C-alpha cells in the first residue's frame, strides 16, 4: 500500500494577503451635459461604409431618418460586388455617473 500524499497547495500571491475596504456610495446616472446627447449612425454590413456624422442640433428622430435615407441611397448604388442590402444602426447615448460624495478623481 502506498503512503497517502497530501494534495498540492495552490501558490499564494501577495494580492490575497491585502485587505480592501469597500463602501457604498449613492450615485445618479444622467445624460452627460458636456457631450453630444446622442448620435444615430448606420453602417453597411457589406463594405463597412458609415453614414455621415449627424448634426448635433438635430433631434434623435431626424438623425434616425437621415441614417435610413443614407441606407437606401447606398443600396441603390451599383457596387462592384453587387448591391448592398444589409445595414446596422448604432445609437450612442452619452451618460455621466455622479457620486453623491467624493470617491476619487475621474478617469478620462
């Protein structure tokens, strides 16, 4: 009968020995007042062309309609590899989290 050998222990790291303190802070989420509030763009899935950068003064509905018009114009073009009929829309909303108290400097 063989003698029983204990299982090997996992290596220890210095990170495991440090204690960290966490605290919970109330935070609010709202549109970022320093950024463009939203953008709507379309991308052709066949060639990766993008619709033009929208005018920030346009409403989100107007940007959406402009991106759709770009898609139909792009599909109407005669491309060397055939017509492009598949598109993806990206709506970007820029938000900012604001802590109720100071929790450190912000990263940009």
